[in-house]
C-alpha cells in the first residue's frame, strides 16, 4: 500500500478499495468494524469519527 494511496483515502479524495481495506485490517491485526463503518448509501472510515492518539 503506497503512502500516497493512504493519504488520498484519509483526505477523502479516494474511496478505500478492497486492497486498502485488507491491508489495513491485516496490517493492524484488527477487525473490519474497528476501523470502518458501513451505513446505508455511504461508506465512512472510523477515523472520521474519532482521532487516534499516537
């Protein structure tokens, strides 16, 4: 996963695709629903709703 792809997704310029989602949950060893939220008609990142310390 390129740094520019991550940046575009976090900036809202690009939707996270399958490769991005897989790399995120596998790389962080966490469940899908910890990072992503799926709502009717919209896909949003959990990062939009909460900041991550670190």
